[in-house]
């Protein structure tokens, strides 16, 4: 097995170069005095003027002949273009990444040429899939789970739109790999890329990097953050860049500042050099590049979509308050709002801004306009997309449903775009887009918690966890996975409306599917990082009797309705019903 895995990794290294542009143009071009990178951008041998080209620090544009010249320190080791509207970068056969970048192969004293080829396409109407936290590490049958359980749903969603002639793309918000196991399970960031090719991922992917895509074997020093990205840059190219699709300007950023400090809390793993710690913040060099990138957008009504790993904004108490919260760190590593607000202020001129993020493994959409004290970020919606891997692929590997730590079924988000109109919906691997909530008859949950021996053992060791054995009579919980403040929930019993209360609570299904196998089966009875906590998208009603039927209707932000006739008593099971 080890020999096979090593062969796969060797193959992935050989294929890495296919992701970058190796195109050679026939258009005439020459390097200007002082430039050490030059080249052309064309479509079918016709030059394209006005295309932005960058080394991650400086940005220039192609002239009327499609020629660019750039003077660069070549620090990032690559150069990339901002794909203009109405075009696509070519994708090499069998590859998954558009060829919008090229590796720099010479020192600063050497002039090198890099050309880019684009193709015309009508993408004013398009679909962007948002996936995050794949976390493939060659354990828990994760590759097989991804291929057999997730890919069919992804492929079906892609085909639905492609059959209508609508182009489909993917943004991946990082943590595609798992750094701790790069050297233990022989699946590093380059091996991951080849795995995505082998399972025939159905669309081109624009990648962002996450904290687990850094190389934990990087020796901590003054430049750890940059050095730890080297394997990623070799496989996927730039860690921050931009592109246009139709009327939307997309930006990919790296908002993980990797430290990898040597501390007493160093996490074990082969070849690990530090504790793999990090801050949620943008390096200043990215901020400078971002300002330059946005300055080139003349139409401030242009929708801006920013893909990055860590979420930026949340509401405290997860939507039950109007007070803004952030994942961002200050200079001392504490989570404080000023750095996040400073970052967000860069987008203040734009009418519509969407952050698409991952990291938390939870599905939470934050409309910043709901915050009472921060009107300067009212134009921003932070879509924190639930992880593809759910709880590290663990729940399905142990006979349960494929769940995230907030109890939502693992999946991805779909963004249909038409002109400047951006919509979205969540699609789970198990249920698709047709189901957006699950109901729990807490009478049945209470009976399970009372009688299940494993649950009693778990709760004895975790007394702070919710014991549903004591829940009041006839209470019904409704978990709405991608709920947002403009969603509506109605419940009727015998034609009479019941009072719907929004109240965070634990998801009992996740406790059974994750906590019991993780804690009781493995005799590690304490909570861990992915143990269930209060799920913010929980609602409840109190029925008049244990056997009445409830009519439940949920309406999303765009007027789509989802309904369930809940016949009670309803069985409690760890599988989705």
C-alpha cells in the first residue's frame, strides 16, 4: 500500500506543471527596458488589451497588442492574470485548475516570457459552487466517501445547469488537505490535487488555502507564513488573486497567517516543526495588492465575491443578537473587531459584497446589515459554508449520516448568478437542495436519552451537555440548516398556528452520530474539538398533545418554500428523515 501511495504522490508531482500556463504565443512581444517578465494575453491569436497581470505585488495591464511588461522581485514564484469578463482560462485535459498563472523559473536578473491563452464564453449567466474543508488525508475512507457520496450530488448539480448551457465553476475555500497527516498518511497537498483529478471533479476549481494547507514541517522563523505556503504555491499557484466571471469580480485571499510556534502545546505528527498555530488576518502585502485590484473596478455596482478560509463576521450568540463578532485577530492574537473592520472597509465603495468562507465546519450566513452598530459593513454578507468533510468524515465512517458539527448534513453552497443578481442555496450530499430542515419530536428524543445505555455513560462524563431526558412534554425542534434573518418559519396544529421560538440548542442527532462513537466507543469519554455545541439555527414549538400532526413551512430569502407534514409520534434516529 505504501508503495502505491508513494507512486501516486510521484505522479501528482509530475502532473503539477499541467495546472499552470505553458502556452507559447505566436504574437510578437519584447521586454521593455527594466522589465524582467513579459508576455502576451490572447484569444485565438487575437491580442486582448486591458488584462491585468500581477506578481502579487505589482499590477500592470496589457496594451493594445496584448503585451505586458512587469518588473518584479519574483518573491512569490509565480505570475497571474485577472481573467476578464466574457472569457475563460483554458484548462488542460484531465486537469481541474484554469491556467491563469505561470511559475517563474529564473532569478531576478533574468528576463522570462509567459503567455496566456483565453477563450471567449458567454458567462454573464453562470453558477459558482462553493465548497470548503474537504480534508482528504487518506483515513476514515475519506477519498471513497468523497467519490461515492459527495461527487454524485456535485455532478448532478453541475449537469442541471450545464444542460441549460450555463457555465459552472467552483471556488474551494481551503483545508483541502490535512497538514498533520501529510507525512503520516502520505497524502500531501500535491497528492490531494492529483486525487481531485483522478475522481474527475466536474468543474474548474479556483482554490484558496486554509490553515491545514500550510506545511507544518516549516521551521518557525521570521518568514514562516510565507515559507509554509511553498508546497501549495508549487501545486496551485498564487495564494491570492482575482478573476471576473460575467458581471462579478471574484477575489481569492489567504487570511491565515501561519506561525507554527515551538511551544509546550506542539501537536504530534511526523516531521512537524511547531504547534501549527496561526492568526486569522491578512498579511499587509495582500492588503496592498487588494487595494490595487479593487481600484481597477470602475463600476462600484459590480458584485464583489471574496473567497477565503476563515470567516470574518458573525453575530454574537449566532443571530440571537445584533452585536457583531469576528474571527479576526489583533497583533496580540486576540479576536477583536478593529482588524476585521479595517479589512472590510476596503470594500466600502461597493454596493454588494459577499464573503464566502469555511474553517468552522458550520453553516452560518451572516447579514452584516443586521448589526446595529456597524453600518460601514452593511453591504457585506458572510457565507460561512459547511464543510464537505462534515466532522472530518467521521460520522458516516461509523455508520451514521454525513454531518457537520452543527448537525447540518455536510454539503456545499450553490450561487446562481445572472448579471449582477446573485442568489444562493445549500445542497447537502444526502438530501440535495430539496430538503432544508429536519424536525425532532423531542418526546422520542427524551425516551432515547432515558433508555440508551451509551448515552447515559456519555452524559455521566459530560454533565454540562444537554440531557434531553428532562425535556418538557410535546416539544418539537426544527433545525433549519442555512437559516438567515430574512427566512420565515410557520407551524400549524389542526389549522391553528403555534408560537415558533428561535432558541439555540444541541442537535441530538449529531450527539448520537459523532459523540457516542468518538467518546464511548473509543473510551475517550470527554468532549473534544468537534463535540456538539449549541446549534444556532434551531427553532421549537410546543404541541398540545404527543400525537398531533404539524404542518411546517419554511421560506428562504428568495421566496422558495420547503414543507413537512410531521406525523407524530415521530421516531428519533441518527439518520436523516
